[in-house]
C-alpha cells in the first residue's frame, strides 16, 4: 500500500519534472510542492512542515523572529513557502526541490541578521525556518554539547546551567540570538578574551549541502568545516546542528557598571581605557558604551561613557587588579556585585540577576524597533580630537550609541587564518555603532546620519581594508548583483569581513557549491572558471 502510493508519487514527479521546462511560475510552485511532499517522511503532518501564502499561520510564522522593523514593510518580497523542518530529511527535501525548480532558499535561525538576509530575498524564494530544530544535549562528563541550529544562545546557556554551575560557553550577550547565524559568523561575548569566539569552540557540525548530502565534520572535510566557522554558513549549506566544547567558569563571578558623563571626566577615562582594555588579564572583560544622557541638574544633554565589566572571580581579587591598571575609574567594593556565571548572563542580557532563568528560554526579543548597525576595528587609540568630533555627532541623535569591545587575551593568540574570522592580534578594540528609532518616516534620515558618522570615523580606525564584523552585516559595504558577482567585485566587502581568508572561502565555495545555489547579497562568490579551460 505505502509502496504503491510511493511509486505513484514518483511517477507523478517524473511526469511533472518533464513538464518543468515550459512551466510558468505558478505551476513551478505547484511542482515544488509536489516534489517536497514526495520527499518528506510523513512523520509530522505535512501542513505543519510547509506553509503557503494562504495558510492562516503564514504571517505570524514569517514575522515571528523579525527583530528589525526595517524589514517588516509590505514592499518586501515574501517567501513563496515557509518550511519548518523537524529533521534533516526535510531540509534535504527543501534543497533538492528548490534547486530543481530554480527557487532560492533563505535559512533562518534566530532572525537577528542586521540586514534581514535570513528572511528576505530579491528573487522568488522558500524560507527554511529552523525554529523547531532547537534541541540541546549537554554532556558534562565530556564537556561538550550538541545544539540544534535553530536554538538560541539563551537556551544554550540555560541548558548548560541546568547541569553545571561551573561550565559555560563563550558566545554573545543577547539571549534571543540564534546559534545558526551567530556561530557561523564568529560570535563573541563577555568571556571571549579568555576563550575566543563561539566559532573557535565548534568541534563538529552536521550540514546539508547544495546536493542535499547530509555531512558531518569527517565527511565534509576540513576545508568546509573551516569555512562555516566564521565565514557565514549561508554560502555553503544549511547547518542542522553544532557540537561545541564547553568551557570552565568559576562558581562566583563579579560584575560592575560605572557611568561617567563628560563633566565627570568620561573622556580622560575613555582615553585611559583605550590604552589598557586589551591588555587586562584575560579573566577581566571591561567594555565601554558611549551614549547620550541627560545631565542633572540642568537637564542638558551630555555624553555618558559606561564601563561595564565581567570578572571571572571574586570582588576581592578584582579590586587590586583594577587599582593596579585603572585606578582613575575609582572602583570600590560597593560598586561590585558577586553572582554565579549564569546570573551574569542575565545581567548582560538586560535582565536582573535575580530574575528567573526561564527568561533565557523566551524567543521574544527585548528590543523591537528600527535599527541600523555598523562596525569598525581600532588598532591605535583614537585621539582626543577624534573623540570630541564623535561626541558632537552623537549629540545630534539621542538614540545613537557606540559599544567598544576590547580584544586581546586569547583573541590575540589565535592566528588570523585559523578560522575565516581574521580580526585577531593587532586589534585593540571593536566598535559597534547603533542607532534605533520607532517610526518608518525616520528611516532615511537615520541611515544617512549613520553613514556620515561612519565616514567621519575613517581616519581613526583600521584601513586597507577598513575591517568589519560579518555578524554586524552591513550592505552599505557592497552587495552581490543577484548573487552573481565576480570575486574581484565581491572583494570590496569580502576583504573587510575576511581579509586574506576571503580567497580560501571562495575556493571552498567553488568546490562545494559550484552552481552558486546558496547565494544572497553578500554570499561568497564562485571563482570563475578560466574560459580557455573549457
Ligand atoms: C539584539 C542583537 C544582539 C546581538 N548581540 C551580539 C553579541 O553579543 N555578540 C555577537 O557576536 N553578535 C551579536 N549580534 C549579532 C549576531 O551574532 C548576528 O546577527 C547573527 O548572525 C545572528 O544569528 P541568527 O541565527 O539570530 O540570525 P539569522 O538572521 O537567522 O541568520 C543570520 C545569517 O546566518 C544564516 N543562517 C542562519 N542559520 C543558518 C543555518 N543553520 N545554516 C546556514 N545558514 C544559516 C542566515 O541565512 C543569515 O544569512 C546581535 C544581534 C542582535 C540583533
Ligand atoms: C490561494 O488562494 C487563492 C484564492 O483563494 C487561490 O487562487 C490560490 O490558488 C491559492 N494558492 C495556494 C498556493 O493555495
Ligand atoms: C522596505 O524594505 C525594503 C527592504 O529592506 C527597503 O529597501 C525599503 O526601503 C523599505 N521601504 C520603506 C518605505 O521603508
Ligand atoms: C563521553 O564520550 C565517550 C567517548 O566518546 C562516550 O563513550 C561516553 O558515552 C560519553 N559520555 C557521556 C555521558 O555521554
Ligand atoms: C560606587 O560606590 C561608591 C561608594 O559607595 C558610590 O558613591 C558610587 O556612587 C558608586 N558608583 C556607581 C556607579 O555605582
Ligand atoms: C545647560 O543649561 C543651562 C540652562 O538651561 C544653560 O544656561 C547652559 O549654557 C547649558 N550648559 C551647556 C554646557 O550647554
Ligand atoms: C552571471 O555572470 C556571468 C559572467 O558575468 C554571466 O555570463 C551570466 O549570464 C550571469 N548570470 C546571471 C543569471 O545574471
């Protein structure tokens, strides 16, 4: 019965495939559906796995993890289908059928992409939403974990803490970020000066490639495994799960947050910080945020610099270290809070350390609104004049902010080519620029302001190339022409994200996806075959 049903479907499929060439787009959609249904194992009901534009759940699923309202407007192309796989075979079916019927796919894990590339496309596409692939199994004995590519980093931290108070993982601070995009683009947070990036701590992965093959580290080979640890997996396949190495954290850590306005000497402190932030002990993470604040008592706008820290140890060890390296900050015991590492995850995630850990399981982002971000790397301290011009510009836009993240420590020990993420030794800190707003009418104005600020900063940051962080994706840096861009053209942005690793990424791309099936506005290009080789 099952078998004859199957061969009927197969027959139908062959018939449909033979008709495909002359098909218009609506019948190619039909054929995609036929193809997909014939491939998937009917363990779940079909209607749960694939949604069409007519499905009642379509809009809510599409919008479920869109974080940036810039990408919610009605003029953006919507996916023809949304596939929510429950297993690897459903991902495989989506790839095989999309390839066959010339549809693009977009893959979404946590949906935090700064330019919305996980759920937007310029061509007809199918959205593969990994939300259901979020199982996490933590193995404390071996200090490893397998993580479904649709899980969030908050869920990962929660599952580790459930089993151990002295294990953690070096990834980002915002709990709703997905491991799919985050790990494959780098991923840093409060303990990366000790342990490196999330990508540096990946030890295995399962991925479905452009031919629909399901591969692990051994079968994909070291080149592809290298590429997906910082090169962005979206150019190479769909990651199904990651295996990570857990790291040790002490039972008690210490946090503090000291804010100073310009009137209180913030600029001198920032100057000092630029000279020591990357040289502090690797157990001590001290980042600085620069934002607009209201100064009391007159209510004038001013700039406030906040120095926010996580120390992997107790306050009594931290105080002498700070006294030694940064006495100007005037850190006192009363400014320090001791807590467990998982409570510090809450603290840096914007919660109170006394909140229930359950908030880490929530997929609802704390920030929803319009935003634009950009990044820079800094190799020499920014001069006083440079900072003054920066403050002046920030004061024009009250909802703007800079986050300065110190590098050094473990980050300087890992070579530039160990993974595709090249921003290692020689960088003293990274800048993230952010501006947020609430209404669409302000979009153009704010994008323009951000571009001007970025132009202003050019003399003070890295150059040739002016480096950028892939996970703070920025299409202002350049974009592929329908994914069909030469290596030379793509190098404009490719060298910023990957420096000398860009060429190797293109070689891996050419070897694993020569037909450029996995493409987007900033996907790794296929190297053109020399004409005379043909
Ligand atoms: C509020 C906020 C806070 C952040 N905080 C940090 C931070 O502390 N540290 C940091 O390093 N970064 C941070 N980021 C940036 C973040 O790391 C990137 O946006 C990251 O790419 C998000 O991953 P995602 O899975 O949520 O995004 P998605 O939008 O789902 O995916 C991003 C990209 O990866 C691709 N992709 C996703 N899953 C897969 C998969 N399984 N296989 C193949 N390709 C896939 C997508 O197609 C897309 O191209 C933050 C971003 C936001 C919005
Ligand atoms: C969606 O509904 C419209 C109008 O009811 C119908 O014409 C169309 O065929 C439907 N599309 C799909 C994919 O079911
Ligand atoms: C809608 O979104 C698209 C894609 O991000 C963007 O290019 C366009 O400018 C937006 N439209 C408006 C009116 O903001
Ligand atoms: C730890 O790894 C070993 C070797 O791979 C395996 O046999 C063992 O079952 C693992 N431990 C747990 C608790 O899974
Ligand atoms: C740090 O502690 C001192 C002494 O209690 C206090 O006066 C000061 O306001 C604290 N600073 C911050 C930023 O909490
Ligand atoms: C602050 O506000 C007061 C009163 O509104 C004004 O006189 C003063 O010039 C302002 N100071 C600065 C530094 O802008
Ligand atoms: C892609 O670029 C190549 C080389 O420039 C060109 O021959 C080809 O027609 C392009 N394909 C598309 C789909 O634009």
